[in-house]
C-alpha cells in the first residue's frame, strides 16, 4: 500500500511508522489514522519484525491530536450515524492489542487523540520537548479510560483525565508515562536501542508475554498463574537448555 500521511521503514527487525503531516503538527485526520492502522497491521503480520516504533515527523510534535478542521467539516456534512459508519472504532484497540511490542518515540507534544494513541502503546521514550495532554474532558468528550490507568495507575489517571492539564516531560517520566527521558539528540538512538533488544529476543516468547499481560489485566493472582501455566504447557513450551543457553554451554559455565 502506498501511504500519503505516514512513512514506513524497517530497520534490523524494527518497524518504524512516522506520522508525516509536519505542517499541521502531524494532526491525525481520517486518512492518516487509517494508514497508521494499516501499517501496524502489516508490521504485526511481518515475521521479520519484532518491535514497532511510532513517532512524528518534525521537531515540534509527535502529533497535535485529531484534525479539528476535518472534524468541523465532517460535523457539517454528516450525521453522527454516518460518521460512525465511516470510521472503524476498533483501530485504536487493534494498535494497542498488536502482538508485537509497540514503542512511542515521543519527539514533541502529544495532545488529545495523540495522547490517547501514545497511552495505548506498550512503552514510550521521550525528550525535553515531550509533553502530553489528555484533553477530552475539556471538550465534552470521553477517552483514555481503558488505556491511561494501565500506564500510570488509577489516581494519576483520574487527575490527568479530569483536569485535562499539560504533563511536561519530567513529570511524565516520574509518573511512568515515559519509560525513558533523554536529551533530544539521543531520542532516536535510545528508542532504537530498546526496540532492537526486544526485536532480537525470542519472538514467540516476547509475543507470548505480551499476550498474557493483556489477558491478565483484570484477573486475580491465581488466574494469572493459571493462564501462564496453560500457555507454557499448550502454546509455547520453554526452550530446552541446549537451545536457551548455547553460549553458556560452550563456555562450560565459565564467565
């Protein structure tokens, strides 16, 4: 598929998707959102890819969020029912539920729908220009209730969702919304360092761990244990020692 509003690259087992509308701070119109969903789906199905990175073009924004100009025009032209029929409501869920680990390379602000997107990813790496704003409550909307609490916990999620305030980079790192915070010049290297480690690990183990973590979100401890036991018994048994530790065995346990 040829894309108009995103860039797609593959590097050493990592798929990199760049939101590419820098002239409007990578605002997410319907076309960009559809292309993003398609690219993530394609990378998820690509056996050569072990991790997916999503970032924004330019030096100001990951994304300013939904394209307000398009939304205003849509409100004039279409009924709510027509809009519902035009937009696949599962796109955001399917990105979050991708089998492959996902990392947000947060090169700037992520407001509104972009904050929703970033909170649906598995991890985020940021720089001094990174900031988030979960805007829905300010505009009479509701979102991020199923994504943000899983990242920062209920009390912090409630504060950010109820207040719709800006979260600067240092705070985002402190509350766990960013896994790593580095100077901008190091952002890509740090993100690719993390993505590369993930991509070079055992694909079945990594995807199995993610599947179990998603499955276990609302389970009690015994159910979580049982789910892992069932998976490692019936889906993917652990590697035998000869396969799991060849370097150690070659050294005969030395060093």
